[in-house]
C-alpha cells in the first residue's frame, strides 16, 4: 500500500493520533495532516495551510463553509485597508472571527482568560507572488496556554471543526481506490450502507463483531461474550470514519474501502488492518 498524499487531508499539522483499538485492530499513531511551514515568519502554536484558490475566493469559500456548518460568523476584518488608512501598507490580510458558543464558551468557563483566543480567529494572507495562506491557533496550544483540564473532547472537536473549515480552501482530491479492496466510501455511502448494520471478521471461534448503531454508538464483541462500546462519527471533509473511546491514544479515523459485501479499514499510513463482512441489522445481539 502507498501512503495517502498529504493533500488528501489538507496540509496542516493536527495533533490527532491513530493507535491500537480493540474494536478496529488499528495501531501505530499517525498524524492526521502533514505540516506546512508558514509562508512568511512563524509563531508558536500557529497552524498554517496553503490555499488552492485566490484571495477573494478563499475568503468566500471559508465564509460559505462556516455558514453551511451553522457556525456563528462574527466579522471579517480587512487589515490591509486598516493599514492603508494609517499609511502603513501591507499585503492583503483579512482576519475572520467565528465560533460556536455552546462549544467555545466552555473554554472560558474553565479559564476566563481563554477569551483571548475565542471566538476562533482564522487569518487569510496573500504573498507577493499571489500565494494565499491560512493561519489559526492550534487548540493543543490553547489547551496548554490556559491549562484547560477536563476539556479534551471539546478541544478535539474544536480542532477538527477548524481543520474542516480550513479544508474549504483546498481543491477536492479523488477518493482512494485499491484494485482488490475497492474504492473509499464517502460519508453518504457509509451512512447508507453501514449505519444500522453490522460487521464481522476473523476465523471461526475467534470471530469479532461490530454494530454501528444509529444513535452514534459502536458496539462490539466476540464469540467468547466479551463486549465493549465506543462512539463513532464522520469527518466529512475527507470522508473518514472515526471512533472515540474517550482516550485520544485509542481513538482515531480510518478510510473505509468497500468491495461488494466487504469493507476494509485503511489507516493513514496506508496499512489495511482488517477486512470485514457487512451483515444487515444487528444479528449478533450487540
């Protein structure tokens, strides 16, 4: 197997790992994105990403994506215009402010000073050669800066949402396809084919089962009667299926490749951990 191209999931460093899951037999933590250096200067705790579009289209695409997610858009500040008014010319630079109060205000409850970094700021800049870039604060840095405890799930969600919005500035990549294992499933296909149904794999006497319940729970077990439960969700912007055990070290996302009634779990490093058979409903009583 070959590794996914970095552009498949954008070009930005996000601190989410992929580690051994009993449910998936997925191992070896992998970064979700490859880092992209800041185009001009750098700063601690700042993530950057190159845009595939011009400045105005990038701003428009970000605004549209924010609106489509139902996230509140507060303002877009044209810093170049402000600089021109002060006779201090700079290249094009627009600061966008947005956020989801039910999520973001929880950080302020944990530490009121976290209001310095919320609402979320995303900066769009243009270089002399016309290259457009995005920059925003890494939520892992926000967590350290304000000593936020007990908010791992919320910080993870905020990180994924910010990365998803930034992804609107990248051109769509084709779905991964393997000649034997099939084509990567889209989120719509996963919802249609897998949610409400079960997966099974392994030799007789050692079979394992999973049921993707419509309520977002992933219930698993084996023939010896062992049972476990996780939470599942999708990452829409790159069509990944994700499982959350409550521990970042044992949570992660994979591609699902489908061929007929079989679905394979493909890690970010290109390794296929298992191939399971799709069975309608919940015949294993999970």
